[in-house]
């Protein structure tokens, strides 16, 4: 990191996956996830809790008041 030089990857490492299968020789199977599906954004982060997200998605209004929380 000090010199700022980038160590190039070997061609063998670029061509093989973790399970030692060559990427160039792989044919796409029916059960594989398609490239279009990989590009879709399926998660939208929010600052609410999991329970609050479910309540909002199902249209449930929570009218309860929370008890005060004290931190000592």
C-alpha cells in the first residue's frame, strides 16, 4: 500500500471460479439466475424496525403508546 502499486491478478485466477470451474467454459443452465434479475433492486433500506416495516406494508395502524424507556 505504501508504494501505491497494484499487483496484477494472474490469468488463471481471472478465468477460474472458487470451485475451479473455468468461466469461459461454463454454459448457463435453466436454474441459474438470469442477468436481468441480478440487476433488479429488491431491497430498499429504511430507518424503521422490521416490525414497523411489516405494519406499514400491511396497512396496520398502531395506536398504542410506548412506555418511557430510561437508561441508567
